[in-house]
C-alpha cells in the first residue's frame, strides 16, 4: 500500500498551516436523469437552511480539506460508523463486526439494506475501495498507520488486519463510503440523507425520498438546501451577513479568517488539530527534562486561545482532545499553569544566558504570533532566543535535519489519539529525534487498552519533548432561530445516529 506517501503529504500540509488535513460525478437523484432542475419556489425566511461552498475546491471526501465544503459532505456521505463530539461510536453502514482475541484482526459486515442515492446497494467492494482511497488521502491517511491490509473474505465480510492490538478500531472508521467506481470522482454518490444536484440557478442539496434509513437526531430537516458559491473567506462572511447563507463553518485561527459583524448564534466544532511544541533533546538547553517540563507549565494556554484564536480552542496539557474520554482532567490538573516554572528550572540547571534557536513556519501568521508569546516566556526566564522564520519548504528541511532547539508544530491527531507517529522510529511526526522505545511501547499499549492512556500521558508530559498546547476549534455561525442546539464533532457538523448501538452489532 501507499500509506507512507499519503502520511508524508499529510505532514507537509499540516506543518505548513493547512487547517483541515489529519492525513465529480453529478448525482442524478432517485431517478431524475441529468437534466437541469428548476428549484421550487419557496419563501425565504430567517430559518431556512442554506450553505456556502467553494465550487473550485474539491468535493471528493478523500481530497476535500476545506471546512466550508466539508459541511455539505456530512449530509451526503456515511461511514461504517459515526463518531460524536465526545468520540463515542455508533453504527452506520456496519451491520455487525467481530474482533479476534488478540485484537489484531477485525471483520466488518455491511448492511444489506444500505443504498446510494441512485438506489444501488452498498457492497463490501465499495467499503474496501473507499478505505484504500482514504489510506492514500491527505484527510484520513494518518489514521491507518497500523493497518496492514483491507481484504474481502470469501465467506463475506471486510477484514482489516493490524500490526498491533487495537481496542477501538471503529472510532477511525467514520470514513465516507462511496462506490468502488467513484472513489476518484469529483462528486461521488453517497448514502446520506441528501444528494448534490445541479439546478438552473446553481446547485443545491436535496433531501432523498428513498433514504435507506431514518434518524431522530439529524438536525437538518429541509427538503432543499440552497448553496451559494463563494471564492474567499470574505465572500463567505458577506453571504452570511446578507442572509444568502444561514450557516457557515469557518476557522477563526486561519490567516484568511474574516470577522463577522452581524447578529448571529454561535457554536464551536473541534477541528482535531493539535498545536504543540517539540524540543530537540540533543541541544544543550532542552537536553534537560526538568527544563522541558517547566516550559510546558509556563504557557498560559487559555490566554493564547483568547488572544489568537478568538476563544475557539481547548487548552490541552495532555496530548489528547479534552472532549475525549481519553483526556484525564484530574491528571491534567496536576500540571497547573505556573508562570515562574521555567525561570526556576533554568536557574536551577545553570542555563541562564544560554541560546535557544526557535524554528517557525512563516506561512502561518497566527502561529507566528503565538510563538512570539512563547519567546517572551523563555526570555523572561533568562534564555537568549533567536527565532528562525522560514517558509514551508525551508522549515521542513530544518525540521528534518534537527536544525533547531525548539519548533512550534501543528498536526491533526487521529480520533484514537495515537501518539506512535511521534515516538516510533519511522513515525512521520518523529522529526525532532523524539523517537523513544519506552514512549512508543506505551503508545501501543494505549491503543490496545484505553486504561493505559493515563500512564502514557503522564510519561509524555513529564518527559517534555512533546509539549501539547491546545486543540483548535472551528466556529459555526448560524442565523438566529435556525437551530436550538448544535453539538458537532470534528469533521461532521450534521452528525447523527440511526438508533442502533455498538452492543447490538458486536458478534460475540
């Protein structure tokens, strides 16, 4: 498989500041043909759901990295499973599944009643092709690091073989499933409640009359969702302020973010993006574990979120999303913010006046401003800091060759918060000589048993080579009265369930 290429691509995009990356065929409707459709006449009200989209940006679910466009995708596509805001899993296209005793082999069986918007049935071949496309994609590639193979069994079922035990593989399998013949299409058909259609006046999402399932918690109720084409963040904002669009999902931490100046209701939605510091343990200052750990305690995470991300983010002392049950808030509380911690550690280690080379990516203006706050912390602690601000290509070269003491990175962690990419010898995030057999072993133990995340996170924080800072959130702006509540998880704003539990589908 070509996973390494996809993972390296994902890393390049993430380190350069791309905001979404972790790594068409025009739907013809139920039986409508490809003729241009005249939208029905309907009265525009403040509570009519309408969305923005970038027609020149990808809509294929494996290549689309734009937060605005992915809002639509959550209504068009479904995965084997769906994952909510707190990383709890529910079945979707999966009828049942089995797990081997060593938790290295999973077999998934596809629902026989699940259909695409053209009425054709979802097949196991579709699932295999979709997962393989996801492995090579910049959006999902990183989550398949430990997958060795995806194959169809002779007696039925999709077998996924892993190179290490996994307690919860389904949390990674909310990947959109499309037809095997359409994985590379610009706009492949989906199995979700809506389909994308061309109309005389543009494009819309139309509610399927032949949707294969029902949901009581899908907050989108409209028969038709008009779409407004945009080509910039300013156009997204203007379309919302003029009420051409009633809901948008934007990235407040993006350098292109355009501030909203009208009345609205506001929610957040986790992006999965972790902002972190990585220290080079082979350089003098950060060869000292106590200094590394003290730097982590000296950062005012809440202040950074308020000042540079407009409040859209979650302070993270531990390397896991605070929304996830894997984040132990009692453990995190042991490493409380202490503005004097670094100064005390530097003085105790006799490092006052020592030099620190801080490597930064100049393509991300928001990250640069965050970095300058961290520079102040280090300088006030008695260190002499030189910042090296480089464009994406030069930045990556220096990172790969360990030419720095410290760098400020950003990556989209997988939904199971896998840290093996940092600590494995061949991990694609092991760019600061951070590889460590003990931490790598703890990472694998955590994948096999969630109870081990406590030990892993405690070891990571006290080691200090990887210093989590925050998880970034997207902002969801909606016209007043459009929805009473939005509880959106990462990458799936309109997340919903179909009334089936995991316990009901697990074959003992």
